[in-house]
């Protein structure tokens, strides 16, 4: 059951959001609903579909939280230029 909700927001944000919704061919109400659903959902679900491009570059590789990316890149370059 849908229920009406009144929000007070900055006019510039509203205009940009309306343009975004128009370009995506989805109502602003549905965008707000999907966002609130994602915030309040107990399970992690994607409110929006992942694009085919992003899915195509996903490797599934887990990156350690403590990775020193500068050191890893340095090691990569040292191996590459041996």
C-alpha cells in the first residue's frame, strides 16, 4: 500500500533529482523508496541492478583491508622490469 509523504528539501537538489529520475525513466518517489528500503533493509540487497560493464570487470578477488597498495605496486614494477 502506497502512502503519501511530504518532504522539505533544497530546491536545487529537487530539480537535479527530478532530472535524474526523468533520464532514468523512473519516478522520483520510486528512487526515494528504493533508497529508504536499502537503508532500512536487514539484508544487503542491491536496490539497483549492477551494470553489465561493472559486472564484466569484477574479478571476485578479495583485497585485504591492510594492503599497502604502494608497496604492492612497487613489487609489481620490480617484477615486471627484471
